[in-house]
């Protein structure tokens, strides 16, 4: 049996920009992606701390070292520049391995 567990989490990071006219996704500085083990195109969950909105999208690589957290496409109606968000990704693993699995976390205050 497999279960889904939290794999990666970026907690309480500020959105730096938004782009309604992009096809979708969340652009994230590649340094941030590497710190929590996210890969280009990976499905993510975005939780908006400021208004309670929740959405699923995918992450795309932003420029290294710029600190970009850019919400794109229709999600800009749910998440705005300056909002504080939580970014989660999940993985399916064997049930027997779940109790020893540790997600990669990056926490902002």
C-alpha cells in the first residue's frame, strides 16, 4: 500500500509579483526550489494565509538568486503580490516507510 505524505514545504513566504497574462503556474527562484527538493513542473498546493484561498498548480523555475515568488495566470485572482503563502508538495511512498520519512521544510517568519 502507498500513502501520500508531505514532501516539501515553504512556509509563510511573500509573493513578489503576479502575471495574469501568463499561462499558469507559480514561478519560484530555483534556489528556493532546490532547498526543498521541488522540480520544474511539479504539482504544488498553494495556501494563501491572507485570505484562506487554496489552489493547485505547478512550479516553474525562476531566475536563481532573485527571490522570485510569482503567481501566474488565473491564480492571480486568488493570490496577490504581497500575500503570504504556504507552498506544499506531496509524494506517494510505501506505507512502511512513511513513519521515518522527513519532509524538507523552509520556514519564513
